[in-house]
C-alpha cells in the first residue's frame, strides 16, 4: 500500500474499510483503475500517466463517489443531485418523491427548492380544499431519506430551501428548533429526546435547511441598512440551533437557488448534478505545480461528465446542457500552517487562487472544444471533503483544524455514554511534520470567538469560485456568545453580496454531539484511558410512559 498518500493510521483504516476492493487493493492500484476507467478514451498516454501520478501523491483527489465506484460495474460517480419543485401540483409532489428516492438509492444526496408550493391553508380551487404547504412535503422527503439510507450503508444527505418571502417562512424558520417542541404526553422536548437517543426521529433531522435570499432582499438592505425581520429571525435561530442556513442568490445568479446536500453546487435547473474533485494544496509546493494539478483535475472531471451513470434521463439531458464541474480545494489550512501564516487569505494565497481560477476556466473552454462537447457553465465549487480529507490526512476544504485535542463521547451497550481524550490526528501529524507548537495552531474552536475572520476568509475565497463553498463556522454555545444577534446579523449582511451561502454550528446545538474541545496539555496525559460520563441513554418509550414512542 502506498505510504506516500495514506500517511496516517486513520487514513489507512478508512481506505481499507470503505474503498478497498478487488482490483483496488492499494491506493496506487485504485488510482490506476479509476483514471483509466474515467479518462482512458479521452486523454493521451502522457496525460494519463501524469494524472495517475498526481492522484497517487494526493495532489488531486476525486470525490468520494468516484473513489468508491472505481472499477465497479456501476459508475455512479456523482455525489449529489439538485432538484426543484417546478409547479404547485399533485403531479409535481408525486414526481419529487420519485426523483428523491431514485437519486438516494444510487448513494447520492439530494437538495430541493420548495418555494413554488403555495403556503399552508391556501385555497385549492379545483377541489375546494386547502393546501398543506411545503413543510409537510419536506418531512415526506426526510422520511424517504431515513428509510432508504442509501442501500443501508450510507446516511442520506438531504437539503431543503424556501424563499424569504414565502407565506410559510415563519414556520420554516423554527421547524428545527427542537428544544421548543414538546413531545406529546411528556414533559420532554424533541431536543431532550435527541440528547437521550441521537437516532430519535425529529422533524427534518435528515435534512439541512436554508432560507433563500434574492436581489430584492439585498437591494433593500443596501438602501436602508436594515436586514429585515426574516433575516434577523434566521440569525437568531442559527445562533441557537445552527439552522436554518443562508442561501444567497443575487443578480445574474438569482435563480440559482438549487443546491446539493452540502450546498457547494448551485443551479437553476431541476435535475442538475454535481461532479466533484479537489486540489490538495497541502501536497503542492509551487505555483507551477498548482497549475499542472488544476489542469489535470479539470480534465478528469470533464471526462467524468461523459462516463458517469445517472439515475434517470432528465439528469443526463441537464448534464449535457450545463456540464458543471466542481473542482475544489482542500488542505488550505495546512498550506497556511506549514508556512507559519494566520488563517486569512494573504497575498501569496491570492496568487494561488488566481491560478486555480484561471487554469480551470481556460482548460474547461479548450478541452471541451477538443472533445467536441458543450462547455461547462461553471467550473469550481469547494466541497467539505470530510472523508477524502481523512484519506489525505489533511485539513478539509477551506476549514481550519477543528481542534488540536478533544474528548470524544460514544455509546456503549446502547445505554451508557463514555468518552476518551484524543489528539486530532491531522494536528498531531502537523506538529510532528513541521515542528510547530500545538498552542500556536489556530483552530475552529479558537476562531469561534472571531467569527468575522471566518466569514471574511470564506468571502475572500468565494471571489475565485463560480459556484459555492461548503463551510460551517463553529461558534460558542449561545450562553457563551459574546456578541448580540444584531451585531452578528449586521456582520453577515455586510459580506452577503460576496457569499453564496453560509452556515454555522453553535457548540452543543444538537443532541449527541460527539466532540468537546479540551486543552492539548490535558489530553496528552490521558490518552488511551476510557471514562464514564454518568449519563444514561434512556429508552424513549420509558420516557413516554410506555404507551407510545415519540410524536
């Protein structure tokens, strides 16, 4: 097995458990198989050789679905599908369920904009009845995701959005405020149930939700300086619960309200598709090398648009028209750390990002002409890169290291919470590799108290990205936040025109949170020990008095 790429024990474990299979017993083998499978018909022998090399070194890493399906009969290389409710009709409701289930069964996630559906209680003229509104439909899709579970091996990833002017926006803003939703017949809230049992069924618990903001909202804010009641409430809920998030779609991008589950791909067309691969800055040493990797990565993704299998015909037609490429970045924070730089887009990083943008745009136009295919309408999107970040042993997407050390909690026997102290593997590797002081590493936990720097970093990178960036800003728990809702709302609104989306996660916002940050000095003295938390995970039927389970 290649030691050059899989440089941590966790990397090797993830590869062996998730991606290794017959013909792809090592990472080097998998790269050879995948490049030939995707690009063998379209690239020269020298290009294929170079592409295999940059993948084996971990300089370019295709999305997880590419890696999983390498050498397999099915080629469902795309991570997610973008859907739109296109008309307010029974047929569209039914068709959305079919599309969602069909896509989820391939292992891909889904996202849908529900804004076209009329609000709850509106009159239905043909039947004389009243409309259910979009939120019940969101819950229906949520339950499809819960039961499909993508073949039983992968949690469904779902996204839902609603326009800020929609008649049901007030209900949508609080639909995931579980701590203020009582479970029928008990003194407990839905949030309590989630803390007792992370798998407890809660409203939209399989779904990430966001509010869509359009040009009208932006122009009102720019003219008055007032963010408006919906935005303020959105910020209030986000600072408390982490959701809803914010989807920003202005001017020529106003109709691109569709997102994949992690929100980095944008589109205005129903049944569009993501196509992901990431340039790993942590393994690249020069701008010339950066240009070469961006060129090969762009060509790989373009070949993927010709080879990937798709769930249904309309997706193929939309892909042929749009041919979106999601060339992303990862290892950005490690790139900064090994240069002794703060978490900010400095002059040198601006130069590297300019290469990322310029090369991908140029290659996209020229290579599409060579292949005789449609030119991609967009080329760059930065995915969260969670699993492939672990594979590469580097920081994910544009995110800072979460923490140098933490307590990880877990259930034993289904009832008792225990925890262990751990040093973050990526942090430990960088401490050893670069000889840096653990206390000098800026982490997401540290930057939780400097939220504007996180927002500005995302906006500065977004200037080079023609779709969106999946990034979640960690914040202190609401009780520890040293800023007001008003201040946060005004800061976020100030950057909104330079963002395509925004999400945050306040510490402890959701039950079952597995990680709690601790000092490095505390963790290193307790590694390998197991501790009991003293909280028992009670059966929800006992909490409900035994008569029924949940709501």
